[in-house]
């Protein structure tokens, strides 16, 4: 048969042979079943924190091309929306962007349109997506900040290539997210990933959520600071470096300071980080029993402690894992994208077709 036959039946046969190959080429490479719109387009990611609003233009490879920051304007929802709109307009004046993704602490509904609750701001059942789409005339998607960071690590960071990934963000508390077979798992009501509120010590330290003994009361930056302050207030001689760093005021000791001193070689601070790593590994073992991920990625401010934190976490994880000795161990890795993970992930999520 000639290579370019004019016979109709031959052309149909050639088309039938070609179509499966074309479909295979069009399928997202190793990234699950999510279809994407404007994957080649630039997007803006917004990361809303308690003290700052960060915005960045992100390309399809996860590179931040430009970034702006503004102070978070108190707790007034309207003022925050105006700040977001101003940042988007400024960046869109320099780049052609197709969509906007917004990451913030709190609970978003399943439609990624309404902020059900935010701890930093007075958002309660706030239709943030619709409010901003009317003003910006662009597609807007909302995401929990930990979900956005986890998605970024799966797409561009330490979790690339993982079929099942759990990402933990250690800071004031513990933020969590899951990516399973290319899908960001959000649960039936959009509230999945609150790993920090699993109870690991019944009757333990009171948590801001109202319960006692939550995991984040033992394996977060706040927990690290609390334990260090307790050591200093007890007058322990091993706390001399901690007290010297804050001019003798135990109340000024923070988790970030303890991490900094531990990395600089202070033995007491390193021991405190080690203890937090133990609690981290224990909670990971609990999660593995339920979720069986191939990898845990650990980020956030406390993640800066690196192997001082992750080494003890791996030991405690292996020691407490259900079925230990008869099952593979999940990898435990530090995050790669740093403080930009939230806005990078939010921008990339905004490109997904819902």
C-alpha cells in the first residue's frame, strides 16, 4: 500500500492506527487524570499569611518570574481583598497572565470558591473567589495554604514522581496535604489534611482547636519554643546559650531561635529539636498506618532544621510503624521550594480545569 494512499478505506485504517498514539501523547505525563487549561500560560499565585501577602508570577515549570509583598492589612476581609486585587493588577501590568490562585490558612469549600473559616482573618463563609473574579475579570481558584505547598512540592519539588505523597508544613502548627495519583485529596467536605489535630497524648497540652494532646502541640515550631522557654525558666544550666541570645528573657525564646542555635551547634537546642523530631516521627507512623504514602515531605519554618529534625523523625517513624520489619518504609525528605511553595502551588492549581 502506498505511504500516502488516496483510497478512502486505507486512509481510515491509517487514522485508526494513529489516533491511539495521539491520545497517549496528549495525556498529562505522569501527573494523574487532571486535565489542564492554559498549561503553557503564566499564572499569579497569592500566599496570604498573618503578617504579609505575597504574590508572584509563576511559569508552567514552577519558576517565579516576579514577586511582590505587602503587609496583611489587619483582619478586615475587604481590605485584604483590595490588597490582593492591587497586587494582581500590578503584576498583570507587566505579564500576560491567565489565572490567579490564592492560598490561605483555613478551610475552603469543595468548589474552591468560599472561605469557610480562616484563623488569621475574619473570613467566615466568605465568597472570596466570586468577589475577586468580579473585580479582576480573571479565573480565580482558592486553596488551603498547606494544600498549595504540597501540590507545589509534588509538581516541582521533593515529591516529584511520587504516586502518593504526604506533605507536612511545620510552623505555628502542622499543616498537611495529600496528593494521590495526581489528585489533591481534600476529603468529602474539602477539609482533609488537618493532620496536626490528631490526638497523640490524650489529656495532654491544650490546643487552640479546643482539644488536648494534638500532634501539633508536640511537633511544631510553637512546641519547640514552648519547651525551650520551660527549660530556660527552670534555670537549667544547659539553657545558657538560649538565655544569652534573648538577653536573659525566657519569654522571648521562639522556635525559630532554637532552630538557629541548634544549627549553630548549641547542644541544648539540638536536643530540643531532637525531641520534636521524635514526636514528628511518631505522628508520621500514625499517618502511614492510615494512608500508606510513598514519601513524606517536611517543610515550613521548622523544616529548616534539616537532618537535626529529620534524622530523629526517621528513627521514631521506623520504631513505631505498624507492621515494621514486614513493610517498606516511606521516604522522609525535606521540602525543596522553601517559602515560595505556597504561591507556586496556588498558581499551578489555578490552571486546572474544574
